[in-house]
């Protein structure tokens, strides 16, 4: 599970031949479209420097110097500059905006080592093929096929193929309320905890059970009479890792004072969590962000990425379809 969590970052780092601090390479996008607001009678369009026609941008589209962004009516877009500089909002008043690298990087890039690390993680995440649907859901749903046929079949929801902050995990699932469930947790040494005859409700790992250690691969199992048992891996962060990541997330909240829009902050927060393999935490944050920004395609798109990362393919497909609809309608 951990190898999968980090494989995305490894691939892109190899593709980039390394990420050198805050250096802006010529081939790197200088900005990303983090918000696309079409409004009630507006539109957002982009024209890449190498192309002749204007087109509808996809969520997290990377932009290079010379590319243009245009808004009409009450439409607007937000551009995030990962190598420094405050985000820019494109409206009808300043359209078309010609993208250019910041002449004097500032903002998060100059805010200390924690945020410098944060900026690099955002770049890695943003460049990770974000313009397209992940391969494992392009062919439709697979991981939840049985659940789609039988909507009352047990389905593991959380934790699911993810790293977690330290503490006692809470196990959640879907299924028939009339069934009774068994939950088991195993580690390298074997069975650690078992609870039987459970109703369908979240259950936390008890304090009386053996302590779960950081950086150790664990697996929990959900079973019910008449259905095949499901299993999913998880892993806890070390205290030092958790502190580093929480420091970055706390610093990220401070970007509100620098004029970063809330939806863009939600995107940046998800990028940090994805980069660290905290897919469950990213999913929870994005589900909350969708409620606050229901018409923002980038949030739906990233939620689809979170669902795909933890194997909830049906939910991923639905989220990607919603993102495409909001971007194009």
C-alpha cells in the first residue's frame, strides 16, 4: 500500500529529473487553473500560446508564459502560481490575461522551509497527469461492481488503501442495516483485534487492543454472513511525519491573509495530502469542500482522484462526470 501511495510522486520526479527547490524550469507550467466559475451568464476560456483557438479549460490545467485566459459575463477563473506570487483572478475586467512567470517570486515561496516544502509538494501533485481521468477508472467501475449489483452488499469505506495520522483508526462501511458484521485488524504478527455481531455503524480501534505502530502495514477485514470478506490496508504516520504535515497545513491556512480564495486553498490542501499518501484525509476534506463549493469543477475533479486512489471507482466516475459537466455546461 505504501509503495502505491508514493509511486505517483516517484514517477513524476523521474519525469522531471528531480525537483530543485524553487527553480522554475522552462518546461514547467508557471500557473495552474485552480478555480473555474462560469456564473449564470459567463464563460471561462483559455488559448494556449501554441494553439490558435480558445477552448474550455480543464481543472488544474497547467499554463505557460504566453498562454491567455479570458472570462466573459460574470465568469471568473483563479490562477495559482506554484513558484511564488499571489494568485490572480481573471474576470471580464482584466481579460484576456496573458500568463507570465512572476518577476519577483513571493508569497508562499518565501514563507520559510515548511511552506517551501509545501510548494514543492503542490507542484508534484499538480503535474501528475491531472488533466485526465486516471487509467484505473477510464474503463468504468470495477472495484465496486458487486456493490452496484447488490446495493446492500458490505463495502469498506474507511480506512481504505491510505496512510493515517497517528491515533486510533475508526472503521466505516456501508451495507444492509439488518446484517451483523465482524471487524478484524491484522498486522505482521497476526490477528490484533476482532469484534463480532456489530451493527452497521463506525467502530474505533479500542485502547485495550495492541498498540498500532507507525510505518507498519496493517489490514482490516469486514465480513458478514452471505458475503465474501473484504480487506483493505492502512498505515499510520510517525509522530514526526504527522507534525511536519500538520505544520504545513496550518501554514496553508495562513494563506487566507495573503488573499488566497477558499476553494484554491482546498485544492492546495488536497495536493499536500495526496503527496503524503493521506488519501482518506484528502477525501474527507474534499467532501466537505464540495458542500461549500458545489459548482467548482476542480473540487469535484480532485474528489474523483481521491476516490480513485482508494479504490472507490463508482464514486470516482460520478465525481469526474460532475467535474466535466460543470466545466463545460
